[in-house]
C-alpha cells in the first residue's frame, strides 16, 4: 500500500474547536480506485460527542455569533466561499481520493459548496422579518431566532456539497453545527470546518465527528441539546431518525433515497434523450439519490432507442478518477459493489435480460478498484424488486410503455418520489406529465441540473422537508410572534380600566 496523503500522521478530528485524535477506534479511509489508504484517523467516541455538543452549546451562548448582525455573519460566510475557491483544485483532488468520483465531478462539487456559502450569506443578509396586519391597538410581528445546536448528518456520495448544504444555512441562521460525515468519507467535512474557522467562524461553533452512524449518529440525534437534525442518507436510517425526532419533538429534514422514473416519448429529440438518460443514471456511477434508474420508453421507438442507449453505455469511459476524460469511476467500497452485484443477480433471477454490463470491467487497470460496468436490464416489470428497490449503483432497468395512463400509473408506482425525467418535444405533454408525476424534482429535456436557489427534497419515502432556496435558512430558525402594545390603556380585564 502506498502513501497517498500522509499516513504517518493521524488525521485530527474537530471536537468543539479542539483539533485532536478522536477517542474511538482507529481506521483507514481508502481510495476506491486502488484500495490504498488515504489517511488514518480515530473515529469520535461517545465522550467526544458529549464534549462537542456541550462545547457547541457554550459557543452558541457565549461566542456572540448569533448576536452578530446578519451582514457581519454574511461577511464570514462570503469569506468561506472565497477560501473554498482559492483551494478548489486541492479540495477536488482530496475529494477524489476520499470517494473515488471522477475529478470533473469533484470539481463541480467543490464549486457548488462555494456557491452554497455565497448564496446563504446573501440569504442571511436579506432575510426579512415581517410586520403583520394588526387586529388591535398593537404592533404585531413575526421574527426568527436561531435554534442553538443543530446537527448535520451526511452520506458518502457527495461530500463537501452535502455538508455545505447544511452547514451554510445553519451558520447563516446563527446556530452551532455538529457535523457527522459518513464514516468512509470524513475528509472534506474536516477541511470545510478548518476553512470555516479560518474565515472567522468562532472556535467551538463547529464540530466534525466521523464514526459509525449507529453509534455516533444516534448519540448526536438523541442528545437533548441538539434542537434539529438535517439528515441526508438512506430511507431506513431516515425513518429511524424521524422516530427519535418525534419523541424529542424535534424538527428534522430528511433527504432520502429514490428510484426515479425517466420517460422517453416517441417525439423526443433522441440524441438529447440518449445522452440525458445515460448521464441521469451513470454519472457518479449511479451512486446518486436522484439517479434516473427506472426507464420507460414509448413502445414504437423502444428497440431503436435501446440499441443506441446500450451502445452509448458500453462506450462510457470507466476508469481512473484522476483522468479528466473519465466518465465513471469506481464504486465507494468493495462491499457496496457486492450489494450491486447481488441486485443484478436478483434482476436476472426475476427474469430480466442483461442488455449491457452486468460485470466488473476486465484488465489490470481495474483490478484493485471497486469498478463495475454500466448495466442495463430489460424484460422486467415495474412491480419486481429490481424496479422497486434503490440499488444506488450503475444499474438501469428499462421497460416499454404503451399509453399515457399506463405510463403515469407505473411511474408513480413506487414508495419513492424524489425525481423524474421527461423527454418530449411536445410542451403540452411535458406539462401534463410534469404535473402528474409524483416527485420532488422534475427535469424536462434535461436531467440532474440544480440551482441552489431552487428548493430540493422528496415526497413519501424520499424524504421530508426541503433544503436550498432562499427560505432554506428558515429550516434552521424558530419563528416567533411579537406583539407590542401601542396605547396607554391597560387591558380591559377585571375592571382594571375602571380604577
Ligand atoms: P446511510 O443512511 O447509511 O448513512 C447516511 C449517514 O447517516 C452516514 O453519516 C451514517 O453514518 C449516518 N447514520 C447511519 N445510521 C445512523 C443512525 N442510526 N443514526 C444517525 N445517523 C446514522 O446512507 P449512505 O449509505 O451513507 O448513503 C446512501 C443513501 O443516501 C442512499 O439511499 C441515497 O439515496 C441517500 N441520499 C439521499 C440524498 C438526497 O438528497 N435525497 C442525497 C444523497 C444520498
């Protein structure tokens, strides 16, 4: 095993502003392309969790962060965005090592993190509190307050972007944040915390606690001083967190899994649709909550479309994430690849036919990494497990459809409702289906495009609440009504006014 970063030094974690070795088990983070250790660190311990949350609470009460004027907090967040941009290539390379995504994708994630801090700085500066219509001789207002200590729990598939999406609005709102990154990808959250401190976020306001979700994540969620959890991850974990939140009467936002339908009509621009469907499922190696993983193609064009799609999938450049030309890197872990392989085997058992892929790529370049080929399965029906369960890998199931009623019924027949794609030149049809499909996000003649200004989230088992958008900052604030008496008279109570 070669040294990629610096294996002689144990990576410190951040416990209430103290950068030190975690109190938990030592482990190595691995580069998914080669299996080499990127760095060593000690996970957080339960004592670290306690210290981090107590420290966050203290920093919230005493650092003055919450009392700073919005434009002053915003200035610090703008500086965070600037520092991310100054270090963007270094961060993108570290992210590539941390989770094996192709460098072109990690550059985008880093840019997105900078944009998120910039956006929430602006949201903080421009957030308005309202004077509401009065029903008496008083002034009535609606104002917002920070919550105190909030937690951000993130998955391994888009580090830095996921953490920024939670940390930026939480800090903008005046809170302290305890971040629990995925155990296998802790490095970017740690870097982001360093950048925040360097930009002027008071020490102690941010902690980053890598470790097992069932231990560290659970302890954070259960802690009485944690007033809100913003979670991105699997639906099973999300439901578990929701149960704890119900007991604590704690607001949560849950960004969960998906099994998103993409619909290609016979009047679609086929070149665009082929490229869009390939990008929708195979970018990020399919390790994407919004992956367009269930494809429905109009019967009349099914054969010709699938021919082009399968050829396109087989031509995708799978390989070294450091190469600018790579389109699909390795999967996150060897274990995750096994899960995907067992799903492909299940699809075949259920009667599916492999149109392309269904195996690991061959050759020396792939031997040490967790690579898997872009895979398309046909001959299945929407009710089968392969079409209903989230695989979270480069596996597309494809089905023909006959008519509109049948299509929309199948597209909506899922416990998930995160995203959907529609490919047609007919704008009336696009409108009809765009409104009828049950999903938090709909892309028409495009896919996987985002704006930080547009709220994001899922329906049903895909989640609760929304992130991003100008009002995303309000998720991290409590709303308060204030009434100011505006006359000299006492309230007409118990005859007081007669005295
Ligand atoms: P996961 O649920 O296993 O883990 C997510 C995070 O939660 C990790 O930090 C993990 O350590 C932590 N965790 C695990 N158990 C916990 C517990 N009991 N209490 C508190 N925290 C706990 O998910 P994953 O495998 O890391 O990520 C893949 C999943 O994330 C997929 O289902 C994917 O669809 C989903 N995802 C959703 C979005 C979205 O925005 N909707 C984005 C990315 C990923």
